[in-house]
C-alpha cells in the first residue's frame, strides 16, 4: 500500500510505509524496518491510544517523546516536548536518563537528536519514510561537486564559508564542520550570516534558496550579489563564471514544498477581507511573500508573536497547517487562519501515524528497537563541530 499524503480535509485513516529506495536509511548504522505489521495498521484509534498509553507508562523515564510543531494533534498529544527541530534536539540532550528518544518528526531531526544525545541513548523515528523533501534536495555528492567547482574557479582565496540549514542530512552538517562552516536554523540565520562574513568573503548556503535569500537581504546583501546554484545543471548559464565571481551569496536551488504554496495573491485577498489583519509568514516562503507580509520568522517566532498579541487580533499565517490549526485552537480570543485555505500538511511529517508509535513502543517492551536512526561516529563528530559553532554564535 502506498503512503497517503492527502490534504487536511481528506478521510485518511491509516498510513503504511513508502517502499521507495530513495527514502531508505542514509547510514549503514540505521536499522530500518520497512513494513509495519498489518495488525497495527488495521487497529482502531481507541485501541492504539490504549496501547500507546500503556507502553509509555511501562517505559516511564526510560522513554522521552519529542513532537515537532508540524505533527498532527493525534501525535502531539503524546509528546513530552513540542518544538522546532533544534529545540527538540536540545531537549533530547537534556534527558540523559532516557534510554529511548522517540522522535516524531522527520529523518534529519532524528539524526540531530542522535548527534546531540549520549552514546547510551537510542533515537527512534517511528516511520523511516518520514524524510524532508527539502533536505533531500541537497546530497553530499552534489555539494562536494559544487565545492570543487567553486574552489577551482575562485582559487585559493575564494573565502567560501559553507552554511547548511538545520534541515539537512547529517553528512552535510559534517561537511560544514570539516570545511570551516556552520549550521543555522530559521531563528538564528542572520546571526550565523554575520559569523560567516566575519570569517570569509562568500557564503554557500544550502539547501533552502529562500531562507538563504531572505536572510541575506536582511543582512544587507543586495540581490545582484547573489547567485543560484542548480545542482542538476551547474554553471549552465553563459555568464555563470561572472556571476560566481561577483556573488557574495551562492544559494542552493532547494525549497520547501509546503512553504512554496504561499503567494502574494493570498496576502492581497486576506488584506481585502480584513483591513486590520497582520500577515505572519515563515522565511522559507519566497522573497515576494516575505516582503508582502507584516512579520516573518521561525516557527517559534510565529508562536511567540501570536501568544503576545491582544485579543481580537486577526492573523493570516503562512506556515504548515497543523501548526496553524493548533495555535488557532489555543488562542480562541484571536482570529487566526492559514493564508492558503486548501494547504496540505507537510506530507512527510504526516507519515508519522499513531499506528507507528504503538508498533515501535510495544517492540521496545519486548526488548527490540525498531527504526533506530544512528549517525556514524566520524560524521557525528564533524556535524557536532558545525552545530557547536552555531551554538557559540548565540
Ligand atoms: S515543512 Fe518543508 S522543510 Fe519542514 S519537514 Fe516538511 S518539507 Fe521539510
């Protein structure tokens, strides 16, 4: 059975793994099981709730459950912590007593939790098909090819600092660690940009073109000093060499399919309907959307802005729909809606279903660890170097 990635309005009842070789484990150490037993896939919601509760109780403090903001409510209700990817990885590191970290999010997040947690801890991604389409837009072979082409063209004093978004595979974070680079999140990207330009002349930013551009503009770099690197067709334009020479920012051609759905037309429509509306969007949106908004920032920033707003505020929000629905429910004193009325949830986050939680938790009770995400020591070492540089910029 194929993964169902239907919109919020769909009647989706059960999700089974995607048997796609491209989504298989990225590391030899990752033990991945591709097929959830039909028994769990066919279980009722009530039965799953009962089993998950019982297993959590039995595992006690040996287990900690992390829930990313974009997870659906049926998952979030089991989370000991909810947050963005970085906050959750930090929380994982603060629970050395937990033998198991159940990460309800996507693959790169589970990797980061493994890198930042202790060697005695095991990180589990309930459904190994939960990847991130943006993270998958940059792989290590393409990044190394790009690095080689850039350094060959620009010479020894190229001064390129590689910066990877948190939403990337561990081996790309390790690449940054080894090459004098750093990791950033959507909250600290401007500070990371400052860090990079205090050490080099150019930034190679991957995998999200839009976060890179929005951050660089905020930092004061004009668009004509940026160029886009298309890994599928590098250096193809006639003036590619000139553009690279001129560029202070080289933006990887990657994007988040969820945040690319937001448009200036949606903002104009919302403003026409509610003249006092505040438009709040995520920096993974296109430049023109960010410019048309009143405010933009990370998931945590979006939550904070709404939490501190007075009753009666009207918000049009441009980010993942599970989060928008949840904030709207938690703040009935304000009017909060998603700018895209038919927006789908992040299709990869959606691959975590309670059936997977019940399956992996009951396996733990039997002493079996299913779908562990484990990063090899060398990769983890260099990725940690890049992550620690980021922490030191705070
Ligand atoms: S919302 Fe976008 S960036 Fe976040 S996990 Fe989904 S695809 Fe990746």
